[in-house]
C-alpha cells in the first residue's frame, strides 16, 4: 500500500467528480433510499461491475513519480460502487470510460498536491498524527487500537495507516494554506434554499417529502456550499500546479 491511497480517497471526490456534484450542492431532504427508491429483487445481480480492462500497468507519471495500475485499481474500485448506485437510482447509464478517465486525472491531481506539500516543507508532527488517528477512529465509533486492528484486517498495517494519515494531513494543510476557508453568506444560503424549494416543487413531490424550514437545514446548506466553494478553489489551484508540471498519461 502506498502513501497515495488515503489522501486520494479524500480528494478524488472534489478533484475528479466536482463537475458532477456541483449541479446539486444541496442537502438530501427526501426519505432514505430504501423508502423513496426501492431496488428491485434482481437489481444487485444485474448491477455493473468495475471494468479494469485496458488499464495499463503504468497509468501516468507526474514529474517522474509513477502512478501504477495498483494505485488506480484501489481508488477506482473504492469509488465505483458508490457511483454505480447513484447512477442506478437516477436511472442513468454508468459511463465507465468517463469514470476511469476522471479517476486517473484525480490521482494525478492528488500526486501534484502531495509533491507540492513536500516542496513547501509542510509536515505533520507526531502529536498531529496521534490526534488524526484518534479523530478518524472516533468517526468510525472505535478506539485508535480498534481502528488500527480493523485496517489490518483490510491489509493495511499500522505503519501504512500512519503514513497515509500523515500524507493526508500534509495535503489538507497545503490546501488550507493556499485556498483558505470559506463561509457562505446569508444571501447565498437563502438562494440555495430557494433553489431547493423550486426543485421540490418541479418534482411535484408528495407532502411527506416536503423540504424542511430554512432554519432547520441552514447548517447543512452552509456545509454543502462551503464544500462546493472549497472544491472549486482546490480545482483552480490544482489547475495552476498542472501548468508547471510534467505529466504523462498512458490511458
């Protein structure tokens, strides 16, 4: 397992799939999938599977740093199930060729950020690392020891987990330094809420899927808008890094 894996899991969504997500930066207000979008009994059997045919052993190089098929496969398979489910729920056909291209580009972008963090000497301290480990364990409702044990069961030993967490921390700090923080204005929040109301009205949604009051979802709206703005800013920053980089794609 290499250093790219955990950082890529966090960053691929904003760097590769931002275009797909930016059109709906509103919180989900409809009932859960099991209530609103029942899946037919044979759906799981007919669900698409990740197609790795045509993926070369060397996917790309970024300033001489190799991105291998193993790097690509881990990220692609990790993203595939979620994207496939979303496509199935929306009734759209999953374009694996496009998804593979987005994944490869996302890995390149992530590698650029990793390299830039090292270039700017952004390093996480042992104390930072312990806190990050405790935080990620807590988010999974585990102790640090339990989390490490669960990762080991998935093929990641403690050394690998700590190395990946360190890389993630350093990339996040680079982004915070270069991009900064975003706080949506009251006007932006209300505009997003109005869009949400219009969408629900256009759908002709039944009463039980009525949009909550503004004050009830204001916090969620703020988080969604913040993520959308950050993703756009990160993409702009990565585009800038790409201009000065030597990138070779092999797929």
